[in-house]
């Protein structure tokens, strides 16, 4: 039996039309003003233009439909690190424009240090000293507590988006599932390693059922392993001991040449064997766009 290998790696205001104006005035005075609600799509950020464009494209593709919701009057994007517009810049804009509520939609794979600690600290809704010192000191990230109330939505793996996304990309490369192994390459997170392992484990189990691949492994490519190609090399080699061919799939939100080319492609080139690999990412994905729209609308209902 083949195995899953771990490589370590409203109230509606109404006017009563009648002959007397006093009733109408009374109704109007009892009406609760509608809240001004905005949506902020937050992602990690990257020095790579190709990566940033993919995330900005999400905003372009979802904005019209989100704004068709009469409760929401603005949709915009912020990068957590490396480049503008930053989260602080966008939140200042929301304040300047008089927004009461901001729905923050983090486009992150799963719980992580960034999702659970850094973003709340940057938004001023958490005072985690460890994250605060790191963001201000090492990353030079501005922290800003907005006047608007902030609601942060769950990350992507609370849905089936990632599983279906990976299934689609694996099937696009697959030639013979019975003789292929699949290596999932993700960033990783030292503080939330258990959650990241559970995420890739769940994707692997899903693939076994949906794509027919039995030999599935995973490897990290981020800071947890020093941005090294070696874990990916090791994962490919272990799968080649079980199967004739190996499909390598990046579990990365956007396409950053540093990861897809310099780390993963380098690993693929280092191993002799039949390896199927495309320098792609989770984006673009129509299902992800739909998730953003749905979660923004659903969250706005409770505000």
C-alpha cells in the first residue's frame, strides 16, 4: 500500500405619506443611520511584480459584484509587507472617507504567524509584543489603529478551494495516475507547523480520492527551511523510489519567481527522472474570487 510521505518539510428608513407631516418627521427621527462599510483584501506582499499583479487582479475581478451589495461602498487591496499600498495606508483612507466598518479579508492559505498575530497587530486590534517588535523593528511595517471597527475573516483553508485548486492543477499535468507521485511544495510556518501539516495532509487525502494518486508527499520552501531547494529535492527523490513519474505542485498563492523558479525549479532540475512541473500558483482561480465575494457579503450581513 502506498503512503503519504512527510519530508519534514437594515433597518430600512421609510416615510409615511399622509396629510400630516409630523408622523413622517417622527419616523425619520427614529431611523438608525446606515453604516458605511468597506472591504480590504489583504495579502502578504512581494517584491515580485508578477506576484503583486495576481493579487491586484483579484480585486479587479471581484469589485463590481461586491459593490452590487448596497451595504458595501468600497473594495480595495493592501500588502502586509514590502510595498505600498500598506495596510496602514488603506486604513487611513477608510478613516478619511468616514467608514464605520472595514471587513478585512486575508488572502492567506491557513492560520499562520502573519494571519494570527501580525495582521491584527498592524490593524491595532492586538497588542502582541512579539509581533509588534518584529513588524516595527525588522520589517519596518507601520501600525495603525483605525477609527472604523475591523472584522477579520477566516483564511482560505476554511473552505474546499485549496483542495479543488490543487486537484485541477494535478490533473492538468497528470498522464497516468497509477504510476505517478505528487509532491506538494508549500511555504511552511515554524510557529504553526501542525496546522500547515494538517493542511497539506488534507489536500493529499483529497487527491487520493479525486485524482487517483496514491503516493503523495510534501515539502517546505520558505523561511522554515532557509529558503532551500533541498527539501523539494528530497521529496522528489523519495517519490521516485515509489513511482515512475513525479508531479510537483506549488501550494503558493501567487507566482513569485524566487519560489517557483529559483527554489522549486532548481530542485526539479537537480533530480534525474521524469518530473512534471509547471511554475504556477493558486491564482488565478475563479473559485477563490467567488469565496472572496461570498465571505465579504456574508460578513456584511452581521454588521
